[in-house]
């Protein structure tokens, strides 16, 4: 069984994944910020659940956007596990549906801080521990949006495209170090809280300058994210993550696409094309892929 660090566990994919992995016998370090204030109820509920299920879940205070918070948390976890951090799952994220112009520059920056910089911060924090053992797995929760550059999800898609690209780079850089990198690309799961937790636009009046086509399209996207009886079960994503953890080193797929519906074939083709392009580049520079 593995020692797993998981970010963003107060709700959504993170909470489901924490419970799924704990039930499978893994030791889960479920991290979230504000465990004594804003997320106190979520933290206590998860602790109580773990006690009732007789599984091991350690709820850890961690703000992925803060250097000291990350450093302190990783040092504490490494000490508790005697330096055996097996898996990092970068799940914490921030989404936004709406016209790009309605966000302030600071709000756009915050989305990138959470979805890209924070994930990289977590990777850099665990790598020294993993390098010592020449072993480890880093899982990035990307998104179908990383390949789907549509209107009214531009900032979110850009951030997910960025962390996807960065994770691909880490995948190749770390291959010979004994550390695997895997990317999970979920589609839309309406029963998660992706919309309810998004930022309130700082510049909503900017929408007045846009035509009815974009206003109506924005409404349609929001409508698409409303849960229905046909909504996919986000447990699918937790199960994909659980399967990646038990897959032998070196056999894990770089991308695991799940819940993409009719877009599956197209996105698979894009992923395969990126893979072939990188291998061509590495081959031209005589680097073994």
C-alpha cells in the first residue's frame, strides 16, 4: 500500500479520491486549506468517516499557493512516513465559466496560481523525497478543457493546457529517475462543485459589450453544468486514479482520458499527435524516449 498526498480534498474529485484510496488500504494525506475555519466542517466530516470506516486518512493543513505552507506540510508528512512519499496527486483547482474580459487580471492570475504554479510547487516539494528513493508517482488532474479551447472557458482552458504541457515535460524528464508522471483528463462532471465555487467576476459590466451569441452561449454552458439524471458519476475519475496507482512502474499511460463523451476520439488523436511530435523531437536530438 502507498503513502499518498492528495490536494484539494474538501469536496469533488479530491474527496471522492481520498475515500476511494483509503478504502483500498492506502495511507491518504488529505490536504486542504483552512481546516480550522472555512473547511473545518469538511475536515471533521472526513476524519469521522475515516474512523467509522477504519481506514487511514490524515487531514493536513496545506495551502498550495503558499511556499511555507507547502514546505511545512511536506516536511511533516515525510517525517511521518520515514521519507516514503509514494504518490502525489495534484487535484486542487479553480475553474471559471464566463467571458474572459469579465475577470480582472488579478483573478486570471489567481486561477493560474492555483491550477499551474501551485501544482508545480507541490511537485518541486516532493521530488527531493522521491529522488532519494528513486521511486514515486505524480498524478496531475488536467481536464478535457486542456484540449478544448472554447469561448467562455478560455482562462480555465489555458491554465489546464499549461499544467498539462508542464506535466508532459516532467514525464520525460523524470523517466530515467524512476519517477512516473501520469495525467488524468476528466470531462464535465456536473455533480461536482466546479461552478458553485468559481470566482465572482470583478468586471461583470464588460459583458454588456458582447453580442447575443456569446451571452446565449455562456448561458448554455452554465446550463450544461447543471446536474441531471444523465450526469456521469465522478467516481469514475477516482477509480481511474486508483488504477494508475497500482499499475506497475513504467507501464502507466501518460494520459488517461475519462468522461469526454463524443470528444473522446478527437482528444485521443490530439494526445497521440503530441506524443509522436515529442518522440520525433527527442529522436532528432538523439534522446531515448
